[in-house]
């Protein structure tokens, strides 16, 4: 049922949204959507959802993709006991797969561990399920079409706060030389969000493996990158350029009071949430 390209190495994975589409758009499609740490310490559940199903045949829920596309929602909760499949509306051709992950006392550890769980999942089972992998934060909502136009070998998304006039020396890169995520003030192209990014499994495996190893090297000397996995992602993208860069249309935010004229369509948005509820620290 899955699109069948397997890794030539040991495997690959990531954390929140997984898109799997064959290279040939005329062939059968299979999408795997993967969400990480959907349950919180306060029993609050956030999941990727469709807010306006105008073009999805009236289907409300976690999938934006056409109903003829077979889809699997993979959940990686730290509180499996508060999850119930009835919380997520499904229609024919939609399935859910739940995989336990350990909880954490710090939200920083939660986001840093994305790379580790992605790597392990790709090595053990995910390489059998998909061709493309996209990671997406779980506290997000689809508000517009997201499809094959977003696919490429390695895909990054511009951060909404830094895509207009921010100079490279003002990007919030990791600036401490002792960190493996360090980027000098004279280097840098763009600042990418770690909430939506993806690509082919081979390329994604190399990325998550590299970032996990670099974050572990930091941990050995008591260093944590300024923006955790996002700092390591930006360092990787600096020297391994994405083959496609998505605009902030693919990750806007409900925290913004208005939408600027250059954002014609908000395709994915981050939801407003109470951080005291959903973060352990």
C-alpha cells in the first residue's frame, strides 16, 4: 500500500507531519502523517487538523488530502492514556498508528528529541512506509491546499518573523562557537522554521542523523543550542542547501494580528495556546 522507495542506507524518519507521495503523480498516492508528543502533562491534546474543509469534500479532521489518497496518521504521544481514537474523526481510507515515546521534564528536551525519534523510526520501520517525509509541529491547522507543489528532495520553510528585511547578522542563529550549531555573523542565507520541513527519506535520514549527533556532542559539554533543534536545522541547511524553499504561507501563526499583503494564502498556521498548560517548564 505504501509507495515503495526504500532507503539505500539503514533507514529514516522525523517527528510531526509525514507526506508520502510517489514521484509519478498519476500513480496511486499514500500519505503518512506523523505527529509527536500530542499529549501533554496537562492532558491537553493538540493535533494537526483542518479548520476549513471547503475543498475536502466536507471532511473535518486531521487530513487535508483528497479522500482517494490513502492516509495514515502516526501519533507519537508521551501520554498514550489520554488518547482515544474517537477524538480524531476519520473517514474511509484513513488509519491511525500510535507509538509511545518517553515524556520529558523540559519542553526543550521534547523538541531536541525530535531528531532522535525521527532517526530511530526511519531505521526501524518508516523506511518501509513512505517516499517523502515531512515534519510538522502538532499544534497546527491546515487552512489551505498543501500538495505535491511542496515536494522536493530537501525542503525548508522560511520563518515568518525573519523573511522580509532581517540582515543575516540579526538572524537568531546559534552564535556561541562552542556549540555544534554555531554560525558566524558573516554567514547565512535564510532563517528556517523547524515546524515544517521535509524531503526524500534518504536526505531526511542524513539530516536527522547529523542533527541528533551534533546535539549530543553539545550535551556532552553542557551546551544547548539557542533554539534547540531549529538551530541545528539551520546549520545543516546552511551547508546542505534545500532544493526547495517554501514561503511563510506554509507556516503562519494565529499569534499575528494581521496577514501581510505578500502572504496571499495561509496554508498552515500555528494555533494560539496556553504555554503554561502545554509545557512542563
